[in-house]
C-alpha cells in the first residue's frame, strides 16, 4: 500500500506516524516522489490499515494489488522518462548506450568515443571494475581509469555509464559516473541496491543470471523504496540449458516488463548472445519488440580486447547496427535517438 | 562424409558398394538430392575412406567437417526453398502459417479460413491430433476432422499443415495434409522422424521442449537422411526457469540456424509466449531477426477454445499482426508473402 | 472423479452409461482395477456429476481432488507392488535392474548375465532399439538382437527389460520383453503411451528430459487410463544449465513421487550423471532417499561399448556398487533384493 | 601456476619479484599457506614463466593443469580440515550445522540452542541479515541481534555461523561470528569475496542460484587467492525448470567437488528442497553421497517463523533427522560428529 501524504508535515509528526506503522509489524519506507511525499507499507495487516485510516497525515492511499509498489504500472500509469545530461531514456525513442566491455587505455577509449561521436551517440559505457568469474582474469583498471572517463566526459559531453561492484566502489564513482550500472551478478546484492537507492543518479539494473521477472522488478523496487526513482531495466539474457549462445536472450521480457512497470527497458544483445555475429539480428529484434534502448559492446579491435572480445562489434559492424536498428525503429513507429554531431 | 555418385549406376552395383561401406562399421544412407544420388557415410573410419577412394561409383566427396551432413550450410550454400501448392517458404519473403490450435468444428474452421483469405494468407494450420499433457484434456477431433480439412482445401486452395503424432497417424494424413507438423514432444521420436523422412511431403519440425541447436539439427538430419529434403525448422521456445511466459522464445536460434543450415526457419510466438498480448511484439521481433515465417494461433473466440485459448489471437489482433509484421519485414529488406484475394 | 461400478453389469448397460458421460463433454476411461471396474471421468461438469449421481451402475465415487486420478495416492493408499516373473518391484526392498546400454553381441550379453547371476540379480536390461541423437550413431541391433534376449531368458530365467521406440516396435517385443521401457524422449509420445497402456506387461517409464513432476505423473496416468496399472517411474536426471554431469539427477523426485503416488520409483544414476565415477555415490544416495530400485548400466569393457561407455560400470565397480548399496539399504530399514544363485 | 617460495625472503625482494611478474601482464597473488609462502600466477605467458624460472626466490613450482589453482586437488591431495572452536569440518565425519533461518528473539534462539545441545550439536547458524527478494519482507534483526548470538556463544560454547551481506557487515560480524556465510545471491559478489578472503575466519560459501561447478570453485578460488584457506563449499540446489521443489538439489556436486577439490563439501537440504517433508530423505541422501556435513533449518514453531517456515524442521523432526543421518553415515563408513552433552 502506498500512502500519499499531505503537504507540510513536520518531521516530528512524520516520525510518530512511521513509528506507529512499524509497530504493527509492517516494513515502511518514506519516499519522495517528485513533489509528493509517500510512505510505502507492506505487508498490510489490519493494524497497519487502521493506522493509515486514522492518520490525519494521509491524503490518499494507492493499492497496487500486488507485491510491487513503486515499480508497478498500477502506481504510475505513464512511462518514467529518465533525463541525464542531454540524453533521455524511456521517452518513446530508442537510445543506444555503447562502449567497450572494459576501459583499457586512453587510446582505446578515444577511438570508441570518436566512433560514437560520428554516429550521434552520447551514452558511453565502459567498465573500470569487472566482475570476472576467475580471480586470474583481468579485473579492470579500477580507480586508475577514472581520469580517462573524466576526460572523456569533459571533452565530449558524453553521459558516462559505469559499473559499481560494491558500496565503497559506488561512492568513489559518484561525480564521474552519470549512470551507475549494477551487473547481473549483483542484481540481488541487496546492500548495494540499498546504497544505490540513495546515490542520487540513475541506475541501470541488469537482470540476474537466472532471475525471474518478479525478482528483477523487486530488485528495482529495492532501489525505488530506498529513494531512487530513476531506474533503467536491462534484459541481458538468462542462463538456460542451451549453449549455442552465452545466455538465452529473453526478448519477451520487454513487452512483459513494459506492461507491468512504468520503467524503461533496454536490451544488451552483446551479453545476451556472446557472439558478435548474432548481435545485429538480436538488436533489430529487441527494437521490434519495443525496447527503449540497447547496450552494445564495441571495440576498435575486438581480437585484442582484454575481456569479452568475441561479443564486441568492430566499428564497421557498429555503424551497420545503428543503420539497421534505425530502420526497424521507424517501422515500429519510433526512431533512434541521435544527436547531430558536433553535440 | 557425403559421396556424390556418378550417373547411371546399376542397382546391383550400388548394393555392393553400400554393403562394402556398411561392412566397415559405418552407418550409411543413400539419398536422392534433386538430380544427384548421394551416399552419406558416418562415422568415417580409415576403412570407410578406403572404400570411398577406391570405388568407381564415386564422382566426388564433400566433407562438411562436422556432425551435420545434409542439414549443413557447408553441404549446400544456397537456401532451401520449399514449394508447396502455390506457396513458398524460405524464398527470402516472410510466410505466415495460421489457424486454430485444434480443429473444433466446421464453423470454427470456416470463420478462420475467411479471416486468412481476407489477409491473403494461404497456409492453414489446424490440429486433428493434439498431444496433451493430461489424458483428461481434449485430444482433438482425430480422423473425424479430416473431412473438414479436405473441404477447406478443396474450396479455398489452402495449403494444409497438420500434426502427426505417430507413424500410423502420419500415413492416414497423407493425401490431406500438404505439410506434416512434428511437434516439440516428438522432436526426438526417431521412429516418427524416419517414417516422415519417407513421407514425400514437407515436414515442419518444431524444436523440442529443451532441445539444443545440435539436437534440433540432428532431428532434421534424420528426416533428410531418410529421404526428405523439404524440412522447415520451427523455433517455439524452450523450457527455462523463467515462468512469466509458457516457454522462453529463443530468437537467437533464427540467425544461428540460418548460419549453420540452409533450411528455412520459422517462429511460433503463440507457444513461445503462451500469452496473446505478447504474440505481436514477439512476431515483430522474429521477423526483425530474420525469420522466414511465422506460425500463429488464431481463433474466432479464444475464450471458448478447447485448447490453448489464452495464446490465440482474436481476428482483430491477427489483422493487426499482419500489418505490423509487414512493416518490419520491409524495414529488414523483405516483405510478407500475401496473395491478393481471391487466390 | 473415479466411479467404482457395481459387479455384474451388462456390456450394453455400460455402453449407455459411458455414452451419457461422454455426451456431457467429459473424457471418459473405463478401467479394470484388480477385481473392480472403474470409470474415470474428467473434467467434471455439473452435467457429468448428474450422470454419475443418477446412474444405478455406480457403487461409489472417489474424488482425488487433483488432476491425477489413477496415479494418485489419494486413490490408492497402499504401494503398488509389481510382480514380474519371480521379481517384485515396489515391495519395500530395493531392486536392481542392470545390463548394457545396448545389446551388442551374444558374448557381451553372456558376460553381463554371468556377472548379474553371481550377484543374485535377475532383472536384465538391454536395448535393441537405441534412440540416438544423431542418425549416424549406432542405432542398436534391432530385431536381429531379439534371439539373444530370448536365449538369455530361457537359460537364466532373467526378467527382460527393453525399450520400445514406437507402437510397431512394442508389438514385436511382446513375448520376449517382460517389462517395456519407455525412454525419456518418448515420455510424451502419447501414441506410444496409449499403446503401452494395452500391452499387458509392466512399463518402466523414464522421466522426460525436462519434465515436471506433473507431466511425469500425467504420462503415467495415460498408461493407467489406457489399462495398464503396472507402471514403474524412473528418475534419470533433467536437463539444466549445469554441465559437470550429463543430466542433473533430481533425487527429491523420489520422496515427492512416493508421497503423491502409489507407484514404485526407481533411479537411473548412469544417465543421471553420465560419468561412471559418480554412479556409485548417486546410487547410494538414491537408496538413502527411498528409491524402490536402481537401473544401472554395466559393460564387460566400457571403453569398447558402442554407446554410453563413459557411464557404464566395469564388473568390478558393479560388484562394489551392489555391496555399498546393500549397506545403505539396511541403514534405511530395507534391503537389496538378491536371489541366492543359482536362481 | 603456483610458485613455492624459499624461506626467509626479505619483503623488498618479494616486492621486486611480484612487480616483475605483474609486469608480464600476469595476475599475481602472494598467499601464505600454512608454513609456506606461495605466489599464484595466471595466466602464464612465456615472459611470466621466464621470471619464475630465473628467480632465486622460487623453490619449486606446481602446475595444476587447469583454471583452478589453490582449490584444486592437484595442488593439495589431502582433504582440508577446518578447525573452529572444538569443531572440525572435513575430517571424515559428518558435521551438522543447524539453527533458524533468521534470529528472531532470545526465546527462539534459546529453544533451538537447547535442542541442539541435547543432540550434541555445536555448530549454530542463525541469520541477522537476510537477503530477501522483496524489500517488504522481514530483513532480519540486523546488528540489534548481535547480542543474542554473543550470549549464546558465551553460555553454550556454540560455534556461530552467520551471513554477511556486504563488506561493512562482514567487519561488524568479526568477533562474534566464528564462520561467515556467503549466501547464494552473493556467490559472485567479488568485492565481498575479496574482503572475506582477508577476514581471518572460515567462510561457508553457498553455491550460486544457477552456478556451474567451475563458477563455484572459482568463487572459492577468490577467497583463497585473497588469503583465506578455510573455505567450506555448500551445495544448496540450483534453479531449474522444475518446480515441485524450491530448488533442484544437485547431490552429484558432492562427489564431483570432492574429486576436483580438497575443500569440505556440505549440503543444505532445507533450501535445496524448500519443503520440510523432503528435508529428511535428502539429508540422508547427501550423507550417502559423501557430504562432509549438513546445514539444517530448525525452528521451535515453523508456522510462526518470520522467514522460510515451510522448510524449517520442528524439533521432533530434527531429532529424527539426526538419528537417521547417523545410521546412514555409519553405513558409508563414517559417523556423525556429536559432542556428549554437556559439551
């Protein structure tokens, strides 16, 4: 249950009210939603209903009728549009976020920046911290790479997307990152979700390795209940018994999530297939299915990449992707967001 | 290894040759491939290679370098195009096969036939024999429904696609069916595959419930090794740990199969999602990913369907699907196959 | 709903009654259950209930409260015990069924027969027809191997278990086979299930490649509704995303199935792991979890086996298995069924 | 490659050596292993091999021949035995770790403590921080519950096992916890693994929701490369397409892990089934398959549990489990570790 509070409530009044609710055994989150102050309460015992009914602070209540509260389309009918820098995600057009799996060097980043710039793409993703299955694999440049991203941002006005692996890491990235990525392996790292809920910048949340839709949306709910309403959901494939691709990209998640939730949904066909030759058809398919954007790995020389080279596009393939995806976007009544360079 | 035989070989010569090969321990299939006589031999011991090398009947040999022989793109570079009645599948355009899950009555079939007719669609699919999980669910009209399909064919020149559940069933359907469907639960019913290999009509082979790509192509290889070169592969979703859809539709199978094989690949978003509201976006996505066709369940009144009503489209939704899919097809450089009515 | 009929009903009366029930839209199976005549009716509309209530033929009705009827523990509380030859399966002791994956030769079968004989094991399993993923793999000796099994039976009084791949195949095996195996790939081959329902000999039904418990029990329900009450359920692992074993052996199926159903449950750790070094620990575990029996692949020389050699035990390992399993059986309050040779 | 260093190396020498190795592009971990100083280096370029060959600090090198280094049975043949308090895990006997899903109150903990005490069990597990799918579910008592665990430890000499959800959390638990649990959702929380690598106390690492054996062992490798050699592996079921249990308990992991690694392997049948009636048979099966221990959820009143009540045993069932498991342990040549009360 979501209680919409009246305006001009004194902090002390609010505290008393929250304590009363908590005393019923409910879990309670006060949330600022645009202009409105909300209190999300669940589960809803009769005692908790009583408190809500009696309280003079409550203007109205919203029952979403499900385990989802703030992520639910029943709570907010209209799509959430995320503004970050000059970019928008979820406004009906198709956004492309692109970059290397890992930031490797100034030269590598510069080459990719130029490519993106030429295509009118301004959402740059590059990892400094890489969650690698083996401790003996390249772990990313770490904070040593922060300067590279800062320069990129300063010079080209790119919006920077980068992954945080821990609460500590997250704090260090604030100021440089414009959007924090939470990776699949951390989708249910609830400490990190709570921290990112208070980060003040948008979060790109990737679906867990074998996560159901409920688990995915409830991970987003953690972010929102902890104060962050700017969440981007990213389908990136799930683990199945089929092995011709690295993961099985579940495009049905797009229309399903958009039906259930108001949050924007993007797709990562690079991890979703693990094979560069399958990235283009799956990127087209994602847009045809209604995705709000794509997350694409590109590398000036995939064969030399320190991680995930087999799924990274060459610059040529990337330009072809942009072109093909644009045509499909138009066919389904939208378009690709591209800024005329120089942006 | 595929051996291409010389022309004008006497049956007795061939028999001796095949016996020699079999004596080496190899499994051997003589196959007629268009004008050419082939012999597929596997596995290839040095003894078998010796027989092939020495035989005066062998014109040339083709090594596909994999477990796949006749299904492999290494054996045949160009796409297989399947002609059936006036329809073509795999010719570069997008074919729609549509109809009810089960043939229920003359009235139901007539209503759907009229709908398809109006959309210029001539591939009609309807099941007489339904493979149902429970013995207490509607099992289909059985042979009692054959007349309904025969009339449909006679009156409207529809190409009839219907499922065979067993060798016996297959024999009875020949003459009425134009394309035999082998369902997911029978993808590895090897007796049925062998029988359908000799059926003389095209086979629409659905991917098994949790089949890998190798298993799927090797099931097609059974059909081809037993003499049927007209095989249509149908992706219909696989069983995974995710349950927001009936199955997880694996669209990456489309570009993957088309890379590995020359056979046409179609997609069944009805079974692949199990929910009518997801059928349209996934149908668009399938075409964007390069599918040669779609298999769509439609029913005049889905709520009254005797099986699979929740995934069947209403006539209105079906018309919308045709329109939307056509636009995506054009965006990816192809088009929807539609016959101008009256066809 | 299961209706227990009164004794001494004339065929004509029964026919009228069944027609009345069918006319309500219900699916109806008359079944002989020991001394009793039953009619299973589902789904149960109010019209069908009316027919049952009014009919003078009905002595009593049993409502299992689920989709399961004849397989349900609610229908029959006591365990089904299957008597075949001198052997019993499901009587509280642990039965071992063993043999090669495929019957390869007289010599191979004789060597295994001697081994089993020495261990007091009299359930011999060997495949004549092998469901192989590739048409280019060894397909089994086929009917040519029937004589080998017949001799084995005649000489050693073994109970013969062998797989049927099709209805036709099933008919040919009757007379030689004592128990018909229906393999994983055919668990939902409903034509074969219906045929095996009328076969008159016990059926060993293996769980499908990715089958749920419901699907597994409903496949058994097909056998029972079509007249065969002697069904043995066999857990043999399911397909998952984990690949250190050929399949993931789901031992929780044992207590679950025994809770839901009265049918005996055996386990195949050979297919369930695909690696001979894991067969012993998993066989012990299966018995500790309450299995009624084990299905074990053994070969005089696994390295030379024409199929599945990597999962077949050597004679030495097999003898160790029998010994270890026996100790675990005793620890859980049962024992291994062993006949003192010569049996 | 693992390099065993000579004794009495000066810190400065070591630093130069490590820098040389790192300069070759290798990832390098210095590790203290009992009395020996090791350096683990991977991947192994020819340049890195050169450094190892030339260095006067290296006494010998060990090539495990795989991606695993410190976890590999090739590195250490004998089983790792973990001593903690008076308890031992991995010494050939079967250890039981038991307790509630979540610490709820002094009374609840006291009741369980008494039960365990009476059974001679001294490994107590109780969660203060619960990783819950929904933010609206009970999140555990948090640090407020620390005192309860401290008193338990002081009064009864229990060995305390509790879960850490984050690096911060881990630090706060040190001093109270004797063994830190890292849960399934955090198996690939690499920041947490690195921190726990330096925690100085044993880690109970649970297999991830859909983790392969390689991923599981490489997560343990993170702990070991970061300095913690006392790692307990815990199989707790994986996510599959089968839903009669909460997870599919993969008991084949026990013999597989014990073959590949020297680390102890325990099993959690509570999460592995999610249903209390299946816990006993699966606990027996785990021990029969060779598990070094069990992790069992028990609650004085499961129906009132704030989390996971459906999978918690009652005290009566728990006592029965101890008895049954003991019998199976003896049958497989081991025994249950039980301390004669008062311990």
